């Protein structure tokens, strides 16, 4: 359930749209929320968009403006007043990432067409013809049952609520609908819930996904059932699971109460079965933002099984007190800057790039070959990426340290433009000429000793073969940032370009930020239509109860295991190595058995 | 199979399906939950634009209509001053939330939009054949060529690309099957059970279907 952990809801009493009067604010992080109206109106406007009132969902204008280093959004509802929220906590980064925004193709066969062609977006969803980006990652919910009861979660079935658990035929039908999308269907599917391993036929579901042609099959999971039942890891791997997209909110017990104690077992099961893991921290300011660097270090310690860390700044869904919202809000640039601080500059702000950058490679290959490739036309504010190489001496090398990423992508873009309108042979000639020039963007003196990046790029471009990346994949770590929206920072333009979609049993396909932000008319409504009432479920599943689904752990027993101490007690601080500057990562601590003090450097 | 004849809750030969409870349709021997079958679609036209106010308020009205459990879909068209609602009527044979045209008229009135029920067009609507079937198998409304190509260039290349995609899919499937065999061979003991299951499936000539 990791991607859905971004949603955080508190039934609050305060009006979330109240206007604050100027008051002395010491914390610069909170200051942008406390300007006067006159001050805000005097600040430079960067852009205008359509957003929603968090109270009544009226479509209103959102003004995106610069407040010092911050990019903010303000919106005024005639009935509920002004709402101010952080959009992007770094103006320079915003302007840099914005350069590569582009409109994609969308769907040639949208699931839901309206006479108004989606004019009432985001309330015309289904997917409509207005949508600009094809499905890049499809989510399919296979159950709303969960073995945990996280206090901030609204996805799992509570006592007496209907059970949503489609059968295999219904799930296969959703898979087929996704593969039927034109001009290009998604290659990647994420099976989610609730907790998907609660579905009794989860292995068959993965098998079906492979049969229907999905190359990448992910399970969005706590991992607990896999850790407790290692056989399941083998079965899932054999069936075709590529990775576990696994919740991991931090290295310590306090920051990761969800599955801290089971992580060692999960890693072992994944290690033995060769399952890959993506660690997915939901980042909430004041709760776990101090362990971002330590999380990356943890991932590097487990590079044989961890493929990536995908940070998800929290999505604040539901009414919550304004003060709490301000304190807990964190955006992608802030998380990136915290990583830079916590890793002592080893992973810098400039090492990150937005998703549309990479779209230029796919456009190049498409222009050369005439074959559809993934269109990475997501909104630039939705995510960011960084690629780390870990050399044989432990040196951590971000891709941008030896590749002029910006220059390379611009060069490829220009080549794509040059190919337009040319015949097949002329395109090939242009491409060959461009490939010969790739070397000037790569500093071979700084690249990892174990790879020849120029040759690797040529292989990708000439053979369109991304599997060559797998050859050195054991020594790399992908870092991602994915920030799902909420009603406070909602930007309809981002929704129109969303690539993370949910397939629904009624045939509709919904972007993440309509499915989850307006669950009352999408997720919950449609799932309820297709759910089994509690009484019917209990009749057809004799002996089943809601409480029997719940996992109860014995923390002391788990903490006393060898695996636990091996995982948390033997961590190496890679950032403290002399090749990486010699300074320890922030909040790195080594757990010790009870009776001994935890050690480490803060 | 003519979808309009698909029975709910029973097999195509009249036999009870699955658990024998709940609304389902059977397609080619497979069971799919179907919360609705015959519902209603009402269109209110010639509304006063002054009451719809503007596009943002029309969108919000659409959202408010969708909040009602008995409303399956709603579309408020500000430009044509029209509201279309697909709803689960009071006499529907299902256990989902229900409503009536009269209740919808009242709700709209509370929102400041006064409709004339006598001029409303309220017809039967087959949820299964109209909404469900079309969503799962939507029509193609345009054709986008690959980047850098015109529509004419693409129409000359399309069949070659489709053939290549089919060949690629087959190759990928074969490669995955070979990998599965090598994975089983590399792991002993604990996956013997999986290996035996896989062998018997291969012998049967099919996997889950």
C-alpha cells in the first residue's frame, strides 16, 4: 500500500481555508503561509492554473507565485475564502524542471467520452479524451482487506464494511482493458490493495499479469506476509513479480512503525528468491524527514536486493487543522535539499532531474524507428529522479557527476527535431552522427571504473535495448521523488498529464490524483458498487472475521532475532567513507541489543 | 454472444453461478460482478444558464450529483445548458442505493437549478451494454502517429509495426518461460513443489485462464 500511504487524513475541526493575519513567525519554513493578502499580491506571478476549493470543490483559479525561494499557490473561493499552500519549495529548481515540460499524446481510445470533452475536469474522469499522458504505471486494486490498521489510512475495509476483492476473471478483464489502450499501452503494472498478499490467489494474479503481456509486475505491499512466509517470495518471483514496492518510512522504529521489525525477514526472503525491492518512504515533515539520508544509506547496504528508493512527500488528504498542514507539508525540492544536507553534499540538488527530461530519449528512438515508445509527458512538478552508481571502492557517484544530463537531453531533443520529415535512411544518418557525438557529454575520467557509459548509451540507442542497464544494475541505486497531490495544492494541469492510473472494474481508468483525492465520487464509490456486502462475504467465507485478517506482532521476539541485528546492527555508513568525503550520514545509528546503547553519529 | 441477453445471477443455461448470491453476468463462461443492469438516464434540457451560473459552478454541481449514491454518472453541460444523469431508479432490481427523477429534481432545486420534469427525457439505460461494455472496449476516436511522423507516413508503417509487436510479445513470452525453467532449476528443496506444479501445467498445455 505504499503509494497510497501518501494520503494522510485527519478529521479536523478547523476551517482549512482560513486567512491568516500577519503575525511574527520565527520559523522561515512556515513564513510563506503567513503573509498578508497585500504582501502575496505584490509577489511575482509565475503562472495561473485551475484548482479546487478544498471545502466545496468549486473550480477556481490558482495563482502560482514566487515567495522568496518558494513557489506557492494561492486560491480564493467566493464562499470559503483564501487558501495558501506550498507548491514547490525551490524557485530555481522549478524553473529548471519546467523547461522540459511537454504535452503528450494521451489516448486514442479514451474510456469515457463526453460532449464537453472533459470541460468539467477533474469531475469528468474515466479516462477522458482531454488526458495528455498514456498510462505509464497501472494500479489494480485486488482487495481492500489489509492486515494492518494504520491510523491515517482510509483504504482498508473496517468492521462491517463491504469487501472489495474481485475474482480472477474480473482482474484479468481489467488487465485486458489496460493492454487495449492506444496508441501505446502500459508495460508496468502495480498490484495493490489493501494488502495485495491478502488475496488468496495473488500468485495466480501475477501469472495472469505476465500472460497479458506486462513486462514489469510490481506488488505494492507492506512485505510482512512475504517475510513471514518465504515460500510466497519464491512463488511470486517464479510467477513473474519483478519488484516489491514496499513501504519503508525510515530506518528507526519511531519513523517506521509499520514494518520496521519485519524488514529483516522481508529482505532475506527477497534475497533468497531474487525478488527486487523498491523502498517507499512517505515523507512527512516533523516525523521522518530527518532520516532521508539514512534511508539511502540503508538501501546501499542492501544493494543486492534494493533497486530503488522512491520518496513520496506526503499528500494531505482530508480536512486537517491549518497549523498541522503547514508543519507537515514538504515538497520535492525540500526533500532533495534535506538529502543534500544529510549526505553532506554527496547527493546534491543538481543531481536530480525531472521525468520529462528522459522523454527525450524515447522520442529520439521513436523518431528513428517509427515504433511507439513510452511517452514521459508527466507534469514536471510530479516527480524527480537521480541515479547513483556505487563503485567498487564504495564511492557513491551520481550520474550527473560524469554525465552532462541537461546538455545530453537537449542534444538528443535537437536531433529528434532534425529527423522530422526526413526519410528512413536520412534519419539513420542523422542518428549515427548524433551517436558519434555522445562522448562529449560524458566525462570518462569521472565515470565508475566498472562501466563504459558511452558504449552503454550507444547500445540503448542503436539496439533500443534497455536491458543492458541490468548488466551493471547490481551497483546502482535509483532515487525517485513522487509527490501526489491533495486538495490544497491541486493543479488540474498536473492531473491531465498524470501517468499513474487505476483500472476500475467498471472499465474506467482514473489518474491517481482523481481516484484518491475525490474518493467519494471515484475510488470509494465505484469499489462500493462492485463490493460484496459484509454479510454476504461472511456467508461465503465461513469462519472469516475482520479481526482474523489482522497481524499482531511480538516486537520483543522479533528484535531478539539474529536477522534483526544483522540488518540493523551491522549497517555500514557509506557516506562516512573517505572516498565519499568522510562525514557520516545524518541520523545514522546502529541498533544494539537491549542493555547496550545505540551508537552512531547524529 | 449478444450482451443484451446476458443473464444476471445465473449462468447462460439458467443454472446458478458461483456462490449463487450477488448480481453477476456470465460472459463466455466467466463470472463478472454487475451491480446494475437496467437503470435510467434522464436529460434535463433548456436550463437557465443564469441558474447554472458558469462552468466552474456547473462542474461543482456535477460533483455534487456524483456524491449521491444512486447517481452512477452525471454530466452538467454549461454550454448547452443541459444536465444528464444516469441513476439507479427506485424500482431497479438490485441492492444498491436508489433514487427517483423527482428526488433528483428536488436536489437540483436546492442547488438553485430549476428543471421542468415534464420536458425531461427519461429513458431506460442498460448499464451493462452501454457503460460497462463501452468502458472496457472503448472506440478509437483518433490515431496519433509516432513522434516525428505524419498520419500518412504512419498508415504506411502501421501493419509492419503491428507484426513486429506480435513477434516481440511472443519472443518475450518464450524468454520468460525459459527463465522460469532456469529459476526452478537453480533453487532446490523449497521450490520443488512449484516445479512439480509447473510441470503438470505444461503437460496440461495451459496455465491459469
